[in-house]
């Protein structure tokens, strides 16, 4: 069952700044055969990443825990850059041992990576496991990447690859986050704005 912390009010401070900072970003919509349409924008351009991104369903946690499974809480704290204009009020909170997983997401050939924001604990030994499961016509495959989250504060993740295993050019993926910090820790890891980088960012 989900373990939620109620989000009672939107974060007022910083919202106006978020809107003006992103005013120059242009959204675009496109379709991948067999998958829902995507609305993308260069959300990470201020970090030197010019690629366009689209969020996974409820990837900014503005709809509580909808679309996510596991044992987790929600925090009344957004990543401070407000890159996802549709989700400005909260983030995923993971205590040691907690995990959260997206529902399956349809991706096309070349939609092969994602990034997200996370807030480290400031405690040595803090770790976050990012587990990607790919289900294709050729089978099911699981990959894991462990991040050192001992540095305090919000950070942008490195690019996490999603290998293509489909001969049909469409596959299903799910993304899970697991706080693998030892259980004697009393500090949590936060995750926000889980974003897929579509192939069109690089192919034009």
C-alpha cells in the first residue's frame, strides 16, 4: 500500500519565476506509432542539455501517487528549478528500504534514455537504485544503476539509458527508484520530474 504525506497546498514561492524562466521554451507534440502522443520541450536547456523531454505519467507528482506503485511518501517540496510547468508542488519521498515504480510506459525505437532530479541526504553511504524494466516482443530485461546520494541538495541525474530490444520498434518500460541506504539512516531521498528523452531530440 502507498504511504502518503498529504500535500495540502501548492508552493507559492518560485512559481512566477518558473513561468518567466521557461517562457522562451516551445512545446511541441508528436506521435510514435503504437504509443500515445507526446508533448515535449527543452526542459533541461539551462543545464546544457538541449534535448527535448516529456515527463512520464505523473512524473512530477502533482497528482499525488497516481500511476506509481510501491511503498513511498510524498513531500511538499519541488525541485528548485521548476522545469516541469505542469507539476510544481511536490516530489517523491523515499525512506531507506522504500521503493516506487511507474506503470508501464510505451516508448518507441530511439526513445532510449531518461533523466530526473533527486535530492541527496548529506549522509555518507546514501544510495539510490534506479531500476529499468523493458518488456518487448523479444523478452523482458532489467537494468540497474546506483547513484551516490550522499551529497546534500537537489541535483540533476546523469543520463540513464534504455536499451531497445523490440523488433516491432515499440516496447514497454517501467522505472523504479529504490532507496538502498542502510536502514539505520533517518534521512530520505527525494525524486522529482522523471523525464524521457525522445529520439527526435537527436535526429531532428
